[in-house]
């Protein structure tokens, strides 16, 4: 499988508003890690939502994990989403469940045994530095801590594709770096990763492709250390016609 | 920080539990979630269950009343008799033989022959017209065979039997005291059908009450449902706790319904006792039949599940994350 995400001339607008995405084409290769930057309101979240089938594109074609998502029926959406780990700009945690229970949800819906869940959840919480907060309720956590719970939930079931929308927005520089390193480690073991972020300073030195979204168009604006970049990152960033 | 493990790690495959234990585990989690939800607002839960209980108690109570009337009817049937007045041409031997053979017929408890002489004797004793009757040259009374049907036999069979006996060639005229009993049975039959119609209407009411209650539960859990959908929870998984909630309402409703009928039975026992005495009927008041208890519980669970399934199916699609 060549592409994990493939956009071909995708356009999107909300209601009668302006076009947020104008014939956007790009691809994310299997095992690739890529950053998406752009000013606030450029449409980064919109693009990620299209990948997660939280919205349907008005024009163009999108293929995700080898499936043309225009052809995924409503009843197949849950199974489709279970292949993807999504980290949202707002962490969308259940306020009346503990941190542990929130992170366990993706495993619970997959029917994992209790012991297995305990082991994996603690592993994921450890990875985001929140092992000590497993019994806390989300409203008692700081914004950054909540965001890290969301990250743990997205990675706990080992998805094939990780989508992260501004995952470091509420984190201090040290924690932001650690979260980026966590994504990189996932990428090293074969997980494809797409991260939308403003934090150019944090990612510019990293050996991954960076695409810039502005005025509805997407362009490769910057490269990290090209020699050190994984092979997939060095391919032409624009989708073929 | 810990290194991320390989997504294709062998442990992941090895720890996949069997289908059965997964299913049991899923259901126990859903049951748990549903119980937590019901216990979180015990008053509201009880009120809903109470309404459902009342709705179920009505047909169950009516059914119990009918059963008791049926019992009264049956024991009255025991006192029902047919008097077969024999033709004058039938002699005593033939009459006696007929009486014996009638007594052996299935559905007949007893047949007693009363000769013309005995009849006159009895009449004299009971009527007080003794001397006046002595003036008569001839005995005006016919011989009679008094047939008592077996009161264990079904009512329809008894009616048919008595009709048949009245058509015997030896019988001049038959007097059956069963008309009013037939009317009682006809009325009971009508009421029984009415109970079915009422029960059907109330069943619909139960479904609507449960559906509406669960619709509110769904509304309260809108955010949770959105998050569940975001992480790819299947509809069945999201639906399950609500189905258990529907079953829960049905179960508690059924318990309350049976308690209400039993309570009403205790209140009605003394007057029913008196009434039974007046009619020479079996005095014991029958409570809810075991089949009725089963029916109440079965119906309540089915209706609870239906109401929940209906409303969840309708509203789950309207909740989508954005
Ligand atoms: N549900 C919606 N209805 C109408 N307009 C919307 C909706 N969601 C987003 N928009 C608009 O679409 C545009 C792009 O929004 P989007 O959230 O994709 O931007 P973004 O690049 O993620 O911005 P940020 O960096 O601030 O998160 C914005 O102008 C926003 O107002
Ligand atoms: Mg955004």
C-alpha cells in the first residue's frame, strides 16, 4: 500500500461561507510522518476531520488506508475509525470517568480483557507522564494534562494512522518536545502520523515533511534535515493527477 | 517516557479473549453502566418504574378478577342439575335402567330416579298440600330422573350433554337450570377479550413511557455518545447500556405490578370471602396465577427492550461528532 492518506482536488466549505479547502491534493505515505502548518482558520482541523470521516468532502476524492472514503457506508464508519487514533484540538474526554477509564475506552470497545486493558492503559499513561493521575477525573486536570490524556487514548490501541490536531497547544516546551518524540517513536515502528500544528519552532529541525495550508492551498514550505529524513518523507509531496 | 511498542506485537494477538468471554464481558460492562445510570437518579427511576408497574397491574389485576369469577362459575356449575320428566309410557323398570345407564355416562356425576309415587310423596311432604292431593284420583306427577353433571367437566361439554339428554325418546320434557350460568360465561368471555384489548393498548403505553424516558437518558449522554463515536465504538456497543436500562425499567415495573395486584388481593379478600359464602362457592380467593406472573414479567421485559431499542435506534443516528 503506497498511500495511507491520499487527497485529490478536495474542496470544502461550510454552508455559504468561503471555500476553506480549494482543490487540495497531497499524500501521506505508509509509515510516513508529516506536519501540517498554517495560520489559524486556514482549515487544518477541517482537513483532519475529512480524514476521520467527521465530515464528507463536497468535491474531490479522499482515500484513507486504501479505502475510498466516499464509498464507506455509515455502518462501516466505526470500524474505519478504529484504525485511526485521533487527537483533537479539544481533548473530548468524558468528564465523569477517571483518566484510566477514558484511556481504556478504545480497548473496551474492542473487547480486550481487563488485565490486558490495565497493562496497556498504564503503558500509555506512563508514556505521556500521567501514571500518577489515573484515578483523577478530567475536570480536575490542567489543560495540558487533559490534552495528554487525549493523546494516551489515541495511541493506546496502536492505530495504523495517528491524526493529531494541535497536540502541543497547551503544553510547556519540555512536554511538547516529549510528545513529539512519542509520535516519532510511534512512527519508527510503522505508524503513519499526521500532525497539525502552529509550533513551527518545535518541528522545523525535525527530519519530517512539513506542508503549509493557507488560502485553501497546500504547499511544501520547509524541509527538515533532508539527509536524515525517512525515505517516504523525501518523495514528492503533491499527489499525482 | 516509555517507548511505543510495535503495533503488530505478538502479545496483542495472544491476549485476544474468546468470543464468549468477550461477549460476557461486554454485556457485564453494559449492565454495569446501565445500573450506575439508574442508581444515579433513584427517585426518577422508581417513578418511571411505578408508572410502568401501574400500567401492567391493570390487566394483571383484571385477569385475576376474571379467574376468580371463573372459579365461582365452576363451583356453581356443581349445583346445576337437569330434571328429565319421563313420558307416562315409560315403565318403572325401563326408567330405572335408563337412570343407571345415565349415571355411568362420562360427564355425569350422578343420576337419580324418582318414581311417580316417590315424587308425589316428596311433593306432599314439601308442599304441605298433603290432604288436598289425597283427593286426586290420579297421581298427576311424572317420573323424573335428576341428572347432576360432573362439575369438573368443561362447561361446553356439560351443556351439550344436557341438550342430548333432553332429546332422549323416553324424555317428555327436560328442565335445565343452566341459562343464567351460560350468560355468566358469555359475559366472562366478553370481559376476557376486553382485557386483551386493554392489555394491548397498555402495552403500547409502556413502550412509549420507556422510550420517552430513555430518550431523555440519551440526551443526557449526548457528549458521551459523541466521544464513543469518535473513537469508533460500534452502534451496538453504544446501544447496549440503554437496552439494559429498558430491561431494568421493565423488570422493576413488573415487580411493582405483581406487588400491587397482591396488595389489592389482600384488601379484597374479606368481602370476596363473604360473597363466595353467599354463592356456595369455594371460599378461597385466587391470587395472581403463576402464568400471569410469568406473562407480566415476560411482557415487561419485552416491552422494555422494545421501547429502548426503538428510541435508541431513532436517536443514535442523530448524534454525530463534528
Ligand atoms: N462547523 C463549522 N461551521 C462553520 N464554519 C466552520 C466550522 N468549522 C470551521 N469553520 C470555519 O472554517 C475555517 C477553518 O477552520 P479550521 O478549524 O479548519 O481551522 P484551523 O486551521 O484548524 O484553525 P486553528 O489553527 O485555529 O485551529 C474557519 O474560518 C472556521 O471559522
Ligand atoms: Mg484547528
